[in-house]
């Protein structure tokens, strides 16, 4: 019976000889043991620590970029809300000034109304 050659759980593309299935399994186990043998020494620990440090640094950088991006989005929303609020306040001040003008106040009131309306028209066309 011919089977696929597996060494350490990896298909090598070769086929076993016509030997028995138990012999082939025995060879697979022996080869798997060789693949899984690993000696841990100081260099292995240093390499693992360097790798983990690099991964931690990369993840920290990505986290910092993400939090910066989130902060920018929050600031954009806050600025948009403040602009809407300022627009409402400007309309309120303009309404008050027009009310004063109707009551007979001229001079500075008329000047302020003209400046506010001019500013609002310029902002609308930007």
C-alpha cells in the first residue's frame, strides 16, 4: 500500500515505499519528533523577547494612530456643533438688532445689521 509522505504533519510530495502501514506511521512519528525537538537557550529567549518587543511596539504605534484619528473625528464633530450654535446666536443677535431698529434706534444698530448681513452673505458663498 502506498501512502503520501508526511513529515511533521507536512505533505512533502513524495510517496512511501511499498512497506507496511505500521512502518510508515512509525517513520512519520520519528520524523515528527525530530521536527518538534527544540532547545531553549539564551539566544532563543533573546530572539523571542526581541520579536515580542517589536510586535508590542508596532501595536502601540497603531493604537496611537487610531486614538489620534478618533480624537480628530471628535474635534470635527465638536467644531461642527459650535458652528451651528454660533449661527443660531448670530441669527438671534440680528433679530434683536432689527427689533431695536424698528423701535427707532438708528446709527450703530443699522451699521451692525449691515455688517452682520454682509458677513453672513460672504460665509454663505464660501
